[in-house]
């Protein structure tokens, strides 16, 4: 059982603070949806990036040696937080302590090609397709002896969490997915989108060219490109240079460019996947429903948020469900609005 008083204190807010007031008061989907905008606004108003993870750990998990941060009691209910691109584990540097203070065992892994995560074999194909990354999550859970966990993520991380929840629901206790249902359908991806939406995806098309691949392999160009993405997809987030540089260090992984380029080319059917993952991709192409308890988050200022307040993907979630729109928040939801993200994790776990 979550101690609401402790949770409010973990945020470092007084009893009169907007966020503390909402957390100490009534709970449940309807109330949470009503106050989400206030939570996000209060979160965005406070500076971020001042906390740090304890020394990182590493574990052999399937094809990878996965580097990860861990906070909270070893026997706490596990929550796995999954980052996106171009981000790293520090997207959750403010979320993780909030959840750990509530007794959760919080695990934040570097995705393949990022940070301290490494491929075990130099012969393994540097694959970025969705089922491969999702199976990394399963391998991590197996390596840590976790039968089930709450999975929470955004961008690539939300997609991986969605895939696990859809294909291996017995491993997912509950789900928090920024952007809703992000399972890739490559056939659908062959069709053009509205021009404004295509414009937001400029780097996806850039990565389809050799110019884009070379840029990602060049340290300086990669640095400037990823910084530009941060600036454009989070227009209201006032982060400083040190916050970006802390994350950009994760992009120095020797497999970073290869994994990123393959991920985006594979989505557009410009690169093949591996045969070992074909059975999973065939099942995902049918857009399987997600039946585990789920909270979906849409960020108002994220250019990739689909219009309609979650209606476009509502039919893909058939279990206990809640949807929230975060006012004034951009793409990197857990780092821009950590309190709202942590609240969503706790509420999903209680659905």
C-alpha cells in the first residue's frame, strides 16, 4: 500500500504545494486526470538534473551485458523504467528516487547501444528492431530473477514496454506508456503522414541516407544533431548544457550509431530484421491488444503526440485503464514532469 503522506514528502513539497495537495487528496483515474495539468505545470516550474544515480551495476542478460541503475529496497516490487532516443537512463534520475521512497525496487537499464550496455559477442548483428529490444527487457528480468515488473517508458522505451505487455503479459504487472500504443506496423509506415507530422520526423528520413549514417558516426555531428532534437521536441523544457552533456555521454557507446540507424531504417522497411525475430514481428503486425493494467500519457507539447486525447489507440488497451494528458510538457516526459510520471506508475500498479 502506498503511503500518500510519504509520497508527498518525497517530492520535497510543503503541504500547501499544488502537487502535494493533489497527491494527499482523493486518488483514482478521474481525480488524477483532473489534476494532471497542475502536476505537470508545477513539475516544469522547478529545476531538474540535480540528482544522480548511485554507482551503476551490470548483468549478463541474453545477448548483452546490460548496464543499469538501481534504487530502492532489494525486495521491493520491481519497476523497470525504459528510456528513449536520443536519451538515456538520466531521463529517470528524478523519477527513480520518488518511486524508491515508496518501497519500489527501481531498475533503469541502458538500452542496447547506449551507455555501459555492451553486446557480448562482436559477431551479433547490431539490431534495433522492436522485438529485439523488447526481448532485452525479458532477458534482463530473467537475469535479475524477476517474474513480473511494472514497465514504464517513453519513446523506444514505451514501445518496448508495449511489446512486452502485448506478447508476454505474464511478465508485465502494469504498464505506463507515453504516447500510448507504439507498436510498429511496417506496412502502415509505408503510407505518408500529414506534412506537419512528417516534418517532426525529419531525422528518421535523414538516417535513411548515407549522409545520416555518417553524421551519427561523427562525434561532433551526432552531438549537435541530438541536441537539436532535444530542443525541438521539448520546447518548454529549460534544461541546461550540463544536463544534456550528462546524457550525451551515453551516445559514445561503440554500437550506438549502428543500433540507431538500423532502428529507424527497419521501421521504414529500408533494412531487414533478423529471422530469429520474425515470429514476434508477425504477431505484432496484427496489432495485438494490451490487457494488463495500463496508464497512457500524452504530452501536450510533444510533436509526436497523436491528436484526439488518446482516442486513436484506446481500443488497443482492454484491461484496467486510465489516460492522462500532460499540459505544457514535451517529449521527455519523465525528466520534464517526474512527479506526474511517478504518480502514473503508482496508479497503474493499483489499477
